[in-house]
C-alpha cells in the first residue's frame, strides 16, 4: 500500500511517509500517535485504504486503548 498507493498519491518518498505516518502494528501506531498527542496535536485524520469500516473498528479496538495508556 505504501509503495503503490500512498507515495504516488501524496507525491512523497516512501521513507518520509514511513517516518511520519502511523503505519505498522497497533502498538507502533499507538506509540506514534501518543507522541503526537504529547506535543500538542489535537486532531488526526484516518485514511483507511481498504475495507474502511473494518479498519476503523480495528483502530478503535486495538490502537485507541493503547494511546490512552501512553498518555494518561
């Protein structure tokens, strides 16, 4: 997805996207999103690329609770 969809659509190098976007395991995503929250980011936008509803459910079930643990 990163190479074939995101990099071309966003016109950014894959390495830059991998560094900046919360991509990976639920724990990796939670860690990066918690770091953003800790420096004052108040809003992020999700962009599920496939099976949108299922991806949002997974995000809510696996990522959000881990963010809450890291920022409380």
